[in-house]
């Protein structure tokens, strides 16, 4: 069965789950997950994990992101973007000189209140479900960090921002809060994710291009190996005997290996696992090899 990572350029109007559902048919593989939900109106980088690569999704959850965000000032909606019901609207004309110092206020670590239209669960129910029922729930502010907030273009009511941020940042809420700080209100008019972790937009393939490729070749050939996700870790190669031990989850003597995490390979170059050395023993953090027929332990 195919296994690996594919970066999809998500089209507008699709949910992230829509994309994974489509790819299950493309790859004839049930085990497919994605790294980082995008709103239906958003486009751009959506890393998709296929087969045993889904075991790597948990390591991607903390990845930072980069976006191109359209900011519309003077418009406030219940979803904090232009798809929602309008709560207030006014004609405004904001200069770049007036906007720049406000943007600077949002740089760095801060607390952000999640929007009601989000998938966060409170009391076992998702916030957007409560919002659709006309209800409002208390949301505790969550720590986020804005690393970069650059004004690319615009004047008056429409602006384009480049945002580099930590996980858990709601760009819709950022746009809303910028409008509040200006005193005129605001919301998100467009969103394109250009980077998620180490995966960039120039690595992405559109769904249309993928489906066209499927008619001519094997889409599995487009998958990046799962160890791409761990390219920042040093590599370590096991002996044949150590490899057999690793199949059973046993610790491996590694006295000469400094403490830290490693990409661990078998003698034939097969990526086996992410391992953790304490300076004496190498332990399995997460295995990625296919279960061997003579291996009784589930991995």
C-alpha cells in the first residue's frame, strides 16, 4: 500500500476533510490524514499523510505557518470573515501610515480568544455547532505568537498581509482584532497558506493536476518519503541484529550516541523509526516500518 507525504494546494470551497476523502479514492488507501485544518474559503498548503506516514501527523501538530491574508476594514461578521452574517458595515479609508503601527501591536507572544466559528470543543460540542444554534460560549484566551506581520499592499479598506505565526493562530480573529484596534472593525477577506512547517507552496500540487496525473501514471510516485518530516534530525543506521531488536521495540545499546532524537535506518536504508538516545540506550519514539510477518509485536 502507498505510504508517504503529499502537499496539496487546497482549492477554495473544499474542507480539509473533503480533500482527504478524495485522496482515499486516488490512492486506494483508507489511512489518510492531514496536517493543519484550513477553512473552506482558504487555499494553499495542506500536507497530507498517506498510509503509515499518518503516524507522523502528531509530530507536525506544532508546526508554524505562513499565510497571505486579505484584510477588509469597516466590515464585521459573526464568522470574522466575509462568508458570515454582517454585524456592522461602514465605509472607511485607512492609510498605510495609520495601519502599520497597529500591526506592530500584534507582533510577538500574546493571548488570542478563539472564534465561535471554530472546531474547538466545549462541553463535548464544537463551538461552530453552538454558534449555528445562536449560542455563545465562554472561550479562554490561548497563547499564540505572531513572528511576522507584514503589510504587502493596499489602501483604504482592502489590504494584503503576510503573516508568520505559531500553531493555533486564527487569522480570522487576527483580522477582526486589527479592525477592533483601529476602531472601525474588520474581517478576513481571503486566506492562502504559503507554508506549513517545512512544506512550502512551491512543493504543492493542485487536485486537478493530481487527477490528471492519475490518468497517466501512478500517483504514489508523487509521495515524499515520511522521513522528509524529520530531515532536521541526524541520521543513525542500525546493524542487522539491532534492526531485528528494533522490530520488537527493544532498546539498543548506543553508548557512543549523544543524547537526543534521531532518524533511525536499517542496514538497507529503510527508515525504521524516530529514536531517542539517553547517551546509553536508543529507544523507539515512533516506528514507521511495515510490520514484518515474523514480528509478533504490534508497532
